[in-house]
C-alpha cells in the first residue's frame, strides 16, 4: 500500500516538474504573442484587442529593410554552414588519424561556447587587418556572413556528426564492395541517409543567423543594419509593441516551418525504415 | 590504383577545406587580438608592433593594458562578478534541468520524441525576442512580477540581496540570473537527457534487488553514470554566460556590470581597440580550462566513447 502511494506521488511529482519546466520555457513566447495584440498605453498590461502594431509594422521601413538583409544573410549562412559543417563532420567521423586532428576538433567545437563578444571582436580585427593590406573587404553584408558562417559551421557539424555516428558503416562498405566509387557511395548511399540531419542543420543555422546580435554588431558597416540590430536598439530603450508584432510573425513562420520540416523528416524516415525492412526480407 | 589516388585526393579535400576555414576565421583572429592587445593606440587605429625605420627593425610591445586590468579594481570586480553570475546560472540550470531531463528520460518511450521536440523548439524562435519578453513579464504589472509579489516571494529575494527593494524585479541581479537561466536551460537539458536516456535501467533493478532504496540507487548509480552529461551541460552553460552581453544589457541593471559589456564599451564607446583586445585575452584565459574540459567531453560524446 505504502509503495503504491509513493509511486503515485513520484509519478505526479515528475509530471508536475515537467509541466512547470515547459511553462517556464513557453511563457515568454506566449506573452510576446498576446501583447502584440494589446491596445494599451502600458505595453505589459492587457486592455483590449488591436491590430494597429501590425499596420504600423507594414510602414516601418527600417525594420523591413533589416528583415530583408537578415533573410539574405541567413539563407547564405545556412547553405554555407551545411556544406562546410558536413565536410567537418565527415573529416571527424571518417578519418580517425590525420595531422592536427585534435586542433581541428577543438576549433570545430569551440565556437559553440566561446563568448560571442570575443569571436566578434577577433574576427573584426582580423578583417580590418586584411582590409589594410588588401583594400577589401568593406564591412557589411559579406563580413557579417563570415561571422555567422563560423558559428553556423560549428552547429551544423554537431548535428551532422551525431547522425553520421549512428550510421551503419556496413551499408557504405557493401556499396563499395559492389563497385561503387567513393563519390558514388557518398551521393547514392551516405547522403540520402543523412539528409534529415542536413535539413535540421540548415534550419538551425538559418534561425541562428536570423537571431544574432553580437557578431552582427561587430561586423556590420554603415547601411548594413540587420533586423536583430534594429530590434535590439529598440528593446534597449524599453518595451515596444512593434517588436512584439515582429516577434509574433517570426514565431508563426518558424513554427510552420519546423512543424512542416519535422513532418517531412518523420515521413521520409518511416519510408526509409519500410524499404530497409523490405530489403532485409528480400 | 586510380581509385586509391582519387580517394586520397577526396580525403585531403574533405579535411583541408574546413580545416583551412577554421584556421583562417577562428584561430588566426585570436593571434591578431593578442598582437593588438600589446600595441599602441593611435588616434583612429592601432600601431603595428613591428616597425622598420632608418634600417632598424624595432619591436614595440606595450603591456600597460594588462597592468591596468590587474591594478584597476573595476576590472577585477567585473571579472569576478561575471564568473559569479555564470556560476549561479549554471547551478540553477543544473537544479532545474537535472530533474527535468531525468523525468523526460523516464517518461513513456512513445512520448519522448515529442518532449524532446518541445525542448528544442524554443531554439528555433529568436533568443533575442524571448529575452526581451522577460522585460514585459518582470516589469511592474507584468504577469510574473504580479505573481511573485502576490506570493510574497519578493521578500525572499530581498532578504537574499537579489533585489534592492520589494516589488522591483527588473534591472536587478535577480532578473539577470533568471534571464540567463531561462536562455541556457535547454543547453543543460539536452546533453543530460541524451545521457540519462541511454542508461541501462537493469542496473537500478539490480540495486533494488540488493536492497537499495530508490533514493540510494539514484545517488549511487544514476548520478555517477550521468557525470559526462552533467559536465558537458555545465560547460555549455557556464562558458558563454561569462561573456554574455545581450542578456545583461536587456535584463541587468547598473550594478550588474559584466565583462562582455566592458569589452563592448572599450571597443564601441572608447574606441580603444588594444584595451578591448586585452579584456578579450584575459577573458579567454579565464575560460580556457573549462573550454578544454568541454572540448574533451564533447569529443568523447561525439565519438561515442
């Protein structure tokens, strides 16, 4: 009897802890959305429903220009990060011995935790030195892209590496035994199996870039103000409902994108499992 | 033979391209920061440490910035405060995140992918905006501020010295640590979950058969086995927190000066690049040991050891 009650208590304690934890994680997101529709002079006290912040946003040329620039940089960052991150992951998973491997793996993971002010400052000072010697690059979109790429490669490498680690190497070996060239093995066998991690890595680095303040602040030049920089300068001054409106739009778009992508990934994975099961049955 | 040489070629390329990228964009900049931290500041820029004049090569190293950092109490206090806030955040994340990851890992297996997805989802929504949202929640009249005052918790915070007066929650050490804990909690939960979900539950059954209470088994088996996850998660939280800039800027106050802000001001307000570089070098020296530990555990986790 006593054992039964303590098990029930444990179950409910666990559920309660998880529930409160998720509430903690999602409360700010809910608040952002709710107060974007708030018709009140005090931005964090609810009074009534309005869409005026969204109307104001449509005429906010500073924010819209920042959004467009941020989307371009995020797209380029995500593409570059997935390519370089996949190469990094391959080098680390497939080749256990090469000169400087420890240094390489250290450099690949350090940007994950290195304070962004340090990364931003050091990249900027290097680019300034290069510019002195060669006369380019000017600070702007290109230099911001370099910074985001460095961060993105580290994140993409972790995501792809985790997937590569789980792969059964026998599939690749079998393909090679059957006469496939290394590049054919990669395109026909390895790539389809890691495709879902490439999609996750692309989405993750895209949102990372779309979100970054510190690197962009160091690396941007005149006329290259990304959306997070606009949001950050307004948020520093206080609560601003137009920021809530942008936030809500981003959250909606990202939620749709992530749900669609995970649905797609889950479907592809099920199909692959079915095919593999069928192949095993012969 | 041809396949072998093309394979070698592919291998070199796969390693060399990302290696070169990281060398140029990650390692080289650190050396440049080190160099600039010991060079002289001129009106708009810095002077080269090596100069060539009248056929004489001269090397001018200036360590006055470092002397200044060690002698000026402001820098010392700020470094110390940054380490303290980072440590407090790490401990809070562990206290909230460990049970969280534990209950996730022990939930019904069919539920676990959804629970994991729910932890990852906030990653995809802007971190800047979520930190900004806490401003609204903690400013007077906000949902969380009202709740804390209604429950009388502000008296507890006041007696702990985390807020200066009852009801004032924003721009205090409390709001700063809350914001950092909120932001970095998923970084603690994910490695812990990965670790706890892999654990062999038969060990606990064996412990129970041998007469251990669930509580003893938890401390003697589960916790030691999750050591790698605890360390990885703690480093993932601690290291970036030391140099955090955005969260103290949005949620901190005048008395919560952190080192990231000092670096920022030296660079953007004072335009003193050598000083900003020195602050960065000292920051890297402070986190180099945790960084090495993180790299070791990260490499081990990734290589499935």
